[in-house]
C-alpha cells in the first residue's frame, strides 16, 4: 500500500505552534495512531528510525500515522518540559486529529521518552472519559535512568502493551519490572536487544500492528 506524504502540519498548542508529520493510507483509514519520538535532549526527533519505522508500518496497515515533534524540535515551539508540557501538547494533537476524523479510534505508540509522555497522555485521556483504544509503550523509562533524568511512574491502563529490550541501558528493564511486579502488568521482553530494539525492530512492530488491529478490526 502506498502512502501519501504531505508536508508537516502546524497547529496551535499550549506553548505555541506544534508540528507533526502525517502519513495517510491510500484506502479508508482504520484509525489514528500517534507515534512519539525519543528524548529531544539527546537529539531525538520524529525522523528517528523507531518512530519512522513504526509510522511506515502503521500507515501500511491502514492507520493515519501522526508523528508530533516535541517542544523545541523542528517547527514545534516551546522548551523542554520533562514530559509534562509535552503530554499537554500531545493532548492537543489528539484532539485536533479526532476532530478531523470523527469516529475513528485513537491509538498511542510511544517510544523511549515519548513512551513516558504517552503514558501521561493515556492517563489524561482515561480521566477525561475519552480513552485511547490501544496503547503501546516501547522502552518505557521508569524512575531515575542513567544520565540522571527522572521519569515519574504513571498508573497506565492495564491494557497497555509494554515492549522492552533485555539489555536496555537507557531505560533499564529492572526498573520497569519493579514497577510492574505489584501490578502484575505483563512486559514483552526481547532477549539480547537494546533500547532501540536493534536486530528485532520489525518483530517488535509486528506486535504493535497486531495489538492495534485487535483494537480496531
């Protein structure tokens, strides 16, 4: 299935203009998928291989795939806000796309710092009685990670699919398992791979596509 590639979209957000890349399927869309990028302080952007590959796979599977730029990245205004303001921005993008495509289910596919942001977003949507139909968090950081940044653990819905690399040095698996243990929240672990799912990214994305397909048959 070929995808159209229109120019970046700009909308008004809480801290100024918000930019996102949009991939549209050639046929009738199955739903809307927000795909987030890694830590902007480390150079993360929507063009990183993980969100880029996720958007490509989801677009081919019939989803409208949107890749917002976090504050200060590309054409998005504002400054880094530790995931808090970024979640507010993501809420604005979700509201915009829902208004543009009423009735379509919304899915969240978060990666790395973006997984933390979308964990916050998922909780906001649940509290507003407008939940995401599907949630996938890849390489979710919890607590203090190497480098000294701290990511507050969020009470994410149990239906969220968590994917993680066994040898993730940027968001250690042990911290995620410690968070998930009392909740008995399943975590799908890819043995021998790192934070970026090196060598098995396509396998991980197979699970992402399948999970979203269950939410929007």
